[in-house]
């Protein structure tokens, strides 16, 4: 492990830009979003976020940190699994035949700067879905193979976070090329830097850094521990089994009375992967096929001849929650939830998945402890 002083962060970003296009946290339209980062000046230094059920706001933070916020409004999913993707196009020739063209792009190398541990876990979940099953997604694979991941330890938790009850926490343990922990105390503003892969080592070898000391490592551990102590929401134990047995639970109707079926939770979720395919034809003789994000909250997603399988909002909410927290284990051997809390923050009805899970489990006050 090494120490990089904060005033030399641009040197790291410069080395990362030689790997590929750097995408990281930026301020956009009153929220932390992800966009191209050319220098440390593009990062939201000094800003933090306050997240609650159905509420999000930015505030100025006296800690003056580069990564002093919790989570962006969106995850890294759009960069690996695009919201809309042209699969192929076709044009009719004068003789009436069609010539088709594969629309696959080059998927240039991208560096994801500032990946929180929950999002790192979400990428690993989508890897299992798109890469490690019997049917690989070639579009996802090309983007994933060219992705370089720079993780950042969380220095604060939102009230909506519950990652610690989903098997991970504020500090990344695996799955990254480089990991950073931002430290600011009486010994200065600096980053503890560690490599997780050979590619990470190669990037760091371009920088002139000091070896980290034992106190530096202890400081990083305290940051992670303090953040974990802030997390009060919990997912009930054995929720997968609870939901398998709770198909007819009366609470599904209660939550449906509040759910707007707006799809916000599935769109901000870093692991949801529902999709639809659209064919479009034009009068000029051209046609194309697009893949786009869909949601199990839309009536059309489960439509088959004769109607939708999940015709009611209660049925759709049950399908989403049961698949994510239970059925996902049967399909992929893991939970489909990483505890990032985005579905809680960005639900206009302030529905809390941990509270709904606790209600199905029959526990009182199971959403917090």
C-alpha cells in the first residue's frame, strides 16, 4: 500500500487517462452523477449528500473531501448495460433484398473512478448474470473486458444504506484494480492507495508515492468502521426463505396501495436487468432492432397472448422483491440486492424495501436497529 497526497491526485487521474476514458462523480443538475473526468477539478470536492426515503439533497461539507458523498443518483450500470442499444439495422435494396448490418460499437476502454463497495458488488452480480451463466451477453462482455475499476472506501453512510446486512461493507475487499481511502486529519489530506490486480500495479508504478505506514492503515480502518457504525437499516435474516413462503401474505396488498409502479426503483437499481426488444421499420426501406431497459413494474413486461401475467401492482411488487431477494439465489447463486439503498431514496412514495421485507417476515421494527 502507498500514500498519495491529495495535491497529487491529478497525477493519478493522468495515469488513468492513459488507460482509457475516465468516468467519475461530477455535479450535474443538483445531484452527484457520473461523467467524464479530465482532472481533479471535475470532482465534487466539498459536496456531500443527504439521503432519506423519498428524499435527496446536496449540501456543502466542511470536510472538503473529493469523495465526501455517499452514492450518486445512478450506478455504473448504464456504462456496462446501456439503457438503449442498437443491435442491428437493415436496408432494402432496389431488387427487393435486404442487407443487414451489425451495429456493435468498439466499446472503448473506460476507467470507473470512485466505485463504492456496494456498486463493486453489483458489478460482480451482473457479471454472474451476463458472463458466468450458460448464455453470455457479448455486448456486456466487450464493455466489461475494457473496464478498469477504481474503488473508493465510503467515508459516510446515508440513512438509506444497508450494505452491511447484505454481506459487504464500506471498504472494498476484492473486485477492483485500484482502491482508494481518502484520509484527512492532523497528518494531512491524502489517499491510501492499494492495487488489486496486475493492471492496477502497472498504473501505480507510473506514480512516485511513499510506502504507507501502519498508522495509515489503521486510519483507513477507522474510516470504514465509523461508516459501518452509521448504518442502521438491516435486511431481515433468511429473507429468501421468508419470501418463498410469503406468496399469499396480505402485506403485498398494503404496499401496493402506496406503490405507484413508476419503475424508479428498478431504473436506479445497480443489478436489475429487465429488458425489451423493439423492431422499427421506416417507409424509406430501413429497419432496426433495439434493446432497451424495461421493468417488471410495467404491465407490458409480463404480457403474453391473452394479457399480463402480473396484472396488478401487488403482483408486480411481489415479483420484483421476491425475485431480487429470493429467486435470484436459485438462478445465480447470490442475492440480487447489494444494500445500496437507491430504491429507498428515489421512490417517490418513500417505500423502504427493508421495512417491507420486515413486514413480510413478521418482525416488528426489523428495518432498523
